[in-house]
């Protein structure tokens, strides 16, 4: 656990398990997290469940800035989880690639909520 942030680091496996431009859902402790591998090589992580009606955000369409929930088209910013279409925002988590592996800081938050 990181003393500075209280974050726990979790290795999720190789980054290339997520095709470029797509997302995948991971169960970590009691959290469902969607990790997205963007076309420019960046990775982002959000809560995996849309707060509107439980849509699977990992299955949504993404661009460089947002993911669109596949059920009702709510849009969430990938950088901070803010919803731009009226639904409640979702948590965003710090994630990066280290030696080809996805590493997420699960208990750290990028946005207050």
C-alpha cells in the first residue's frame, strides 16, 4: 500500500489483453473496474457499471476522451469519470502500464464523489 495516497496497487496482466480502442472489465476485491486501452496507447480506468441502469461501460464505444454506455448512451469522461449527459459520475482510477503489465491504483481516486 502506498503511504502517500493510501492506494493499493493491483497487477491486472498484460496490457495487450485489451485490444487497442476497447475496454475490459476486471473484478478487483469488491469493485468492478473497466480498463480502456486508447488508440494513442494511453490507458484509463473507470468504475465498470453505469450508474443510470447498470450498463457495462467496458463494452461502450470510446474515443480519446469518453466512453458511451451501450445501454442508454450516457457519456463519461475517461480522465475523471464525469458524466456529460446527466447521469451521476463514476469513479476514475489511476492506471498505467509498467513493463507491459497493467497496474491500477484501486483505492486512489482521481475525482471526488
